[in-house]
């Protein structure tokens, strides 16, 4: 079994006009939500073997705030191709994952993450699938399992959506 986790960066700061999008940091809400999501990931045994993180400031900050909650540290790769990437590009990066890696997290951006998740998922709880189709908010995590491998053979419609967790659904977080 392969487990793919798609994590959208936490809420970012839009208060500095003219700041290049790639350089936007997290806002206060994002800095609070990232550790809360990390706690959920840790307590539900979802810590990946490897993480591929977009090179944007907000994704790197999200990941930095999350890793202290993990008992084992995932191999981390900062990848420029994930920033503003199409679903096709994100999937191409995923397909480069070595066979010995059984759990992978991609920390990236919308609309690419949501489109990719919707394309890969062919089964799973209908309510979760409806939530995923409606909105992939900042800080949200989609957990998709695949019966077989390797990563290079992933195809549309073959994944099962196991979880779709939003920061606002966690204790202590509001919408």
C-alpha cells in the first residue's frame, strides 16, 4: 500500500501589497493552525517517510512549524516545481518517489492540490469526497491510499480518500 498526503499550506498573510506571491509568509492564524494539524498528523500515525515541500515561504514555514510535533523526522525535499503547479506537474514529482518510500506528503498550493486529489480519488467516504470537491481550505490535509505501487504507476481514480481534515474541524480552531 502507498499513502499519499496532500497538505495545503496554512493561512498566509496578504497585508503587504507588492510582496511577490512566492515570498508571502504565514499570518497569525496560519502560525497557530500548522502545529494543530501537526498534532493531528502525529497522533493519527500519519507522519510521512518523505515530504516534498513547495519552495514558497508560506509552505516552508508551515512545514517548519509542523515538524517539532513528529517523533521521527521525515526526509524533506524543497521543490520549486510544486509552487503554482498544475496537477500534472505535482503528479510528475510524486511519480519520482523511490519505491522504498511508502508514505509521502506534498505540501503545496491550490488549485493544483485539490484538482490532483479529485483526479486521484476513485473511492472513499462520499461525505469526505463531497467536502474535498467543495473546498480545499488552507491547512487542510487529504489522505489518499493506493492498493498497489509503485509511485510511478499512479493513475487517476485509483486512490481511496481515507481522511480529509481541515484545521477548523480540530479542537480549538474556528472557521
